[in-house]
C-alpha cells in the first residue's frame, strides 16, 4: 500500500514516501507529513520478541508504504549489519531508578547514526534507475554533519554538502567533519549560528534559479536533516525497541505506559517518539529537555514560541538552536491537520520572530509533552554526580536530559532517558565537569585523561582523529552558501 505525504503548509499536492525522501523539503518550505499515521496498523506486542533489525523492518514498512518488504529488508541489512559496536544497536541499561537508551554505538558515536546509516539506503532505492544525481545539503549543529558525511560518502549517484557554524561545534565534532574522506563530500564552516546556517540551507532549497540551473544538469537537492522524513522515520524504531526490552526484563508488562526524556534542539528526536505514540506504543509523557537556549521549554509551558532572544553558546552544542524545525510537524498534527493555520504561524515566525498557538492546541500538546531545561552549571553538576553516584560517564546532552528527568517526581511509571552521544565526543567539558583542570590541554589530551579516569577506552573512531589530515578548510559567509553548493556539484558530478 502506498503512503502519501504532503506539506505541513498545504495538502493540495501529495507525493509518495519515496518522492518525499528524495525532495527532503516540500516546495513551499513546509515539511512532509502523512495523514494516514493515525490509521496505520502496528501492533507493538508483535514486536516484543524481535531484534532491532526486525523491528526496524516493521516500523519502516508501516510508515513508508510504497517501499516493498524486500526493499526495506535490503536497506535494514545494509544500515545495521556491522557499523555498530553493540548487537542491540541501541542497548538499554539501568541508571539509578530509570533507564538509559544508549544511542551512540554507531560509526560517529551519536544518535544521528541510527537514521543516517539508513537514509542513504532509502534514498538509493528511491532513486532507482533515475538519471538524476542527488546532492544532499544539510546544516549541522555538530552531530548530523559527520553522520551524514559518513552515511553518504561514496554512495553512487549522491553527493553530500555539510554546513556547520564555524567555531560553535566541539573540537572533536569539527575534526570529525573536516577529516572526512570521500570523493563526493564537501564541508564548509559558516560565519554565524546554527539557526543562520539552517535558514541558509532552507533558502537554498527554495532558490528557484539555483534549482533550475542544477536541474539542467540533472541534479536534485535533498536534505539529511530531520526535516527529511527519511531521517525522521528510522528514529521511531528505537522507541519500540526500548519498550520491548523493558517488557523482556520484566520492568513493565505489555500495555504499561512509559515516559521518555529526550534532549533536543531541532525537535526531531522527540518527534519520533510522538510518531511512535501515534502508532499506539504505550507512551504517557514525552519530556523535552533543553539547555539554556530554552525556547522549547517556554513554548510547551506557555504556547508562545519566541526566537527573539540572545543565542547562548553552551557545552551541549547540538542543542544550541532557537528555531526548532520539526515543531512544525507537531503543530500540524495537534491542529487536526490545519495546513493554513500552520502556514500562518510559520509566516509570522519568519516575519515577526514569534507566534502563539490557540489555547486548544496548547492544551493538546501539554497532554503529551512536559518540558524543562538545564544551564551549563547544572549540567556539569549532573555529569559529576552521575559519575560519582552511578559510575557512569554521560555527555553534556544526556546530562541535560537526566537533570530534567531528575527534577520530575517519579510516580511509579518506568522512565527512559535518551543518551544521544558518547561522552568522549565532549571530553574537555566532561573532564572539566568532573573537577579536572583542562587548561592548555587539547581535545585528545582530555580524551586520554578521561579514559584513564573512567577506566574505559575511548572509541577508536574518535581517538584516531588525532593523526587524521584535515581535508576541508572552507569557511564562508552566509551569502556564499549557494555558490558553495553549486561549486560542489560541479566538482562532484563532472
């Protein structure tokens, strides 16, 4: 059965899931959604005894209905065979009275790997025998960039261009990107914030002259950000997987509700949980954890989204975001699919920097979503206490989520904290939070000291960066981003 998608801002034109994945962003600037999600049949009980790969096949087949079972099975096998260092892909461990969903066992040590090992496979199938080449253009606040580069490197018929805010990612995140090998990759720092960079990417997608010139050369643009439905859907699987693990370990019985606490900036990771809930997974609350850039906390609490605030550079850079793109999908679903209403909110956000939802929409959102935030000082305190009390190292993003989760009184419902990155990606900040002096030490010296302190080995894919050559040194102003993409297309698709 085909699954049709359309823009959050208009339902006038529909596309298949394959077409939505290839396009990435709807032509009107909206995000692709499907109205069929509430009618989709996915019995979570049937997944309880399945491994991660088999669960992924069921979830992807449900949400991407125009892919055949054989195509999905092939994609899953390629994405989740030997790229992860744990057979469970996303193992579940105990942390205090709660559970930790470890999403950092992939090739780039961050949760983005779960989706960005899958997206290239889905996109390759969607391309089929097309003569068109696809240039992936994506903005990153730190982790998406490397995961996209790793996933798409040397994929036939595809190129990948990654923009990151120069000076606003961690040292290790920066090296992961600029040391990336591959004949079809391009990396560029941007003088500005992540929000500036993300806006620049959206403008590239909506630039008719640029897209027309590329079309003449049989090149199409697509995205690897979570604005691409093919990036978002694979993340739904791990909500089902952790639920099955809790049943297996007799922490819950099938049918019991579970709470999830998710560190998020662009709202994609937590929106995957929302889709899992719409597919009837027994989820009670989704707790949105923000850092000091707490625009999402304010929105969920008040119903007013306001990006007109100072940008704060924090030790959890993947969450340093003031415009959370995926929130648009939630607005569509919680307004009962009122595309005109969503379009008006997005126009107001663009023109005036804020919007406020109706009371009914706010109340509907608050039935599912709770929110809280942690600044750097509290985040560091949580890193230190978690190591001292639990013997566990957590990265700053996970610490933000644990801080927020710990601030909410447990009432007997099992709770899962999503751990989105390896602590070794942020060695200096984690080491500093543990009370160690990092002055004058580079990221690798901090990594070595952190590994010794914790009695752990740093992930090989991170420690090996110390001797890797830096291959990508471009840094451009915002207005040069379109030219960089066009030049990258010329180099890659000769």
